[in-house]
């Protein structure tokens, strides 16, 4: 489990396409903070997507990304030089700084507009119709792996307010209108809906 508190702004240093036709890819990610103490099989969230460490060295790790992940997330748009948000799973006695984040992306949105002010910035993000019912004003949402509070929740978009630290230390300070972002809604809302028998959860095929 993650909490959406980004530990490091890493960088994609290599992308290898796998399969013929291509149905997967392999990323090499530079991130000395999250790689410290990493082992084969460990999990690291990359822009909010939980990936498994395949290989690792002093300041970088390699992870494979399957077709399903490429389909559901914005990782397929990454290239060599892309900056990415990195977070290791929360340890059992760690401080719970954000909210419950699984690293299972529910869909993608697009940056619509950025409205800067002196001390913060409002960012407007498109919202897929199937996720709209899980997003509420003052509720939690994960955007590119960052735990954030929803300011305004509309049918087809939501807004978030970013403080200088978030702008400086995550990809959200770099994203421009038209750029895609990964979205993970609050898992508690999905469980409540399921238990009450209303609708289906994202990705449910039944």
C-alpha cells in the first residue's frame, strides 16, 4: 500500500519495447532514494502505478510494464528523459501522510487548465464519466501518484490546489494543458458502492 506522498522526482533513462507486435515495455528509472535497499520483486509506484523491481543498481531500477497497464495508464506516453513521481510502499510503522493508495490506476485524465496565483496554483483535470461518482468535493484523489484533496468536483472535471512544495517536487509542477495524468479514486468509495449493490466498480466486467 502507498499513501500518495511522493518521495522523489525520478527520471526515465531507457525504454525498451517488448514483443512482436509490441505488448509490453521495460523502463529503466533513475531514483537513488527509492532504490536504496531495493530488492528484486519489491514494489515501487511510478506516477501512481505500482510496478515490480526486476533489476536494480545503486541509483536506478528496471521494471516491466504489461499491456493492461499501458492501456489503463499514461505510462505508455513516457520516453527517455521523462520525469516521474516515485514512492515506495508504506512500512507497517510508518507515518500515514496521505490516504490509502493502492497503485492501481482507475483511468487517465488530461490537464485542462492551470490557474496560478501568488502562493498556490489551481489545476483543472478532465474526469472520465465512469469515475465521476467517486470524486467528491474535499474528498481524496490520486493524480500521478500524488495524494490530493479535491477542490471542485464536476461531472466531467475536477480541480486541485497545489502548494509550492508539490509544484517543485512532483511532475504536477511540469504538466501542461493537454498532458495526461493517472487517476486513482478513493478505494473506500468503491468498496462502499459494491457492498451496497449499486453499479459496478471500474474495470468490472460483470
